[in-house]
C-alpha cells in the first residue's frame, strides 16, 4: 500500500497514529531515559545515595552514551520502527534497574546505556515519524510529534515533585517511573508494528525514474546543532540546582524542571499550529538567539524569577530547535536520513558532553563554583549567538525551506 494513495480519512488516521506513537516514544526515551535524572538527582542526594561529584559522573556517563548511540544509530541494521521499539524497551528496563541497585559504579554503566537507548530512539523515531508525515503530506504536524520530549520532561518533573516530601525513597521512584514508562511505551510499540515503513507512490507506468535531487550541504547544520548542544546543557543541568540555592522548599525549586518541559511542549505545538509557513532556518536562528538570552539570565539576574524565566526561554526554544534542525537536515539528505540525523545527534551529544567538561575545567581556575558556572554560561550563550548569526545568513541567502 502506498501512502500517496491513502484516502483522506485514512491519511488523517495514519497521521494521528504516527504523531501519537512518536510523541509517546520521545516522551519515554527523552523525558525518562535522558532527563529523569535531573529532577531525581536532588532526591538521591536527600537519601544520601549520591553527592555532587558522583552526580556529575553519572551525567557525563549519560552524555557519553548518547554520543555513542548517535554515532552507532546509522550502523544498526534494524528498520527505524524496530530500532524505536528496541530503544523504548531498553529505556524501561534500564530505568527500573537504576532503582534495583544502590551501587554508583553500576549506575554509571546504566546511565551510559540509557543515553545510548535514548539516542537510538530519537534518531529512529525522527526517521520513522517524519518520513510518514512527509509521505502522507502532513509535515506541518512535526511539532505535535516533537512535543513528546517536552511532555516527557514535564511529566517526569511532576512525578518527582508530587512526592517530594520524606517518602518514598528515590530508588522506589526510579522503579515506579519505569513502570509508568513501560505502560506508556505499549502504544508506540503497537503502532510501530502496524506501520513499520512508509512507501512513496510509484510514478505513472512507463515513466522514467526521477533523478534524485543533488544533496545539499549539512556540515553547517551539524556545527550549529553541536553549538546548540553545548549551549543548552548547562542551564538544563543546573536550573533546578540554581533554584534550590534560592529557595530550599522542594515544592518550589522542583517547579523549574516541569516549567522547562511544559515550555518545550507548548512551543512545538505552537509552531505546528500557528507558524507552519515560517522558514526553518529563520526560526532556528531566532530560537537560538532567544535561548542565548535564557542562558545568560541566571548570570545577570540571580533570583528565583530569573531562573524561572530562564527555564521558560531555554525550554521554550529547546524542542523548536530540535524539530526544525531535524526537518532541515532530513530535507537536505532524504535518501540518507538516518545517517544524517545520526550525524546531527552525534554533534549535539558532543556539544552537551563538552559543556560540563568546560565548566569543570574553568572551575579549576575560577575563585568559586558560581563564578565558573557564570563564565561557562557566557561561553554557551556566545556559541548560540554565533549559530544564530550563521543560520540567519543562510536564511537571507534565499533558502525556501519552511517549517
């Protein structure tokens, strides 16, 4: 069955199924597999299971796993739908395993594997979901698809916020979160099995095959996406901790992460519903500029209000940039979509791995940890501004790409 021959009703049902499956898949893989550690980390410290140094090692392990997963995703021979399913299953098992042990050296391995699984799922879901939406003529729904990351972040943050009192213990919360993720993953597993591949309609009988369009360069996009990874990771890692320094009530500082995720989800839905005709490069450029402002806010306005506004600005642009970057990369190299998206994700992973390392290096020479973080945030903002300038020049050069 070719997607171009689907009746409108069937195309609408297919689009809804793909969006729902991909949205939940990204919520599980990214909101849980990648980012659940951020709101759970303060609770693990509360339980005496971790300190800041051990937490940094766990975060770095996850970033490294994400990089390895991104580099290897294109070499995995599974079809995108099967790779998505494998990544989801691995995420659920690994998340539960974190709660089954209290050994930090095992946690390091598990967080590495969680990073790999989340990268595989992101690349596979992007290839599968964007491919289906393009095939049935609904590319504007990509915002609905990518809103899953923000929904997963917000959901994991709220899950950790509600029982932030004396109980339950953080290991039990890891296991409980795995259970919720496992139930949620059943739907994308079922839909991915039902819609494993998308197929383009054949041309008229006897017509010569259409020559593939010349591939457009993607090196600049990879560089900008790498700077994006470097730019967002420090506020994404330290916003809850910064809020905790200002207000010691977990019911207050814990809101920073759900706000981040909610802003990410709402922004992608807004792009999908209201800004479908905006040039992708222009939107990426403006989003990069706005994120740079959010990164700088905790430096110049060290108050709870400043941290909250930073969460909204960074969270509100985080998934918009992810969405339009992947759409642009896929449009430029559709025949090798998995490979190009894997390269983009690898660049992002390298950037986010560099962020904490640069911060740690600066801390060796700075007078205190706060000064080191402020300088690292300034460097992150500078990278985002450079990316914004490059993308705006690309847009002014006349690219017709739209979101």
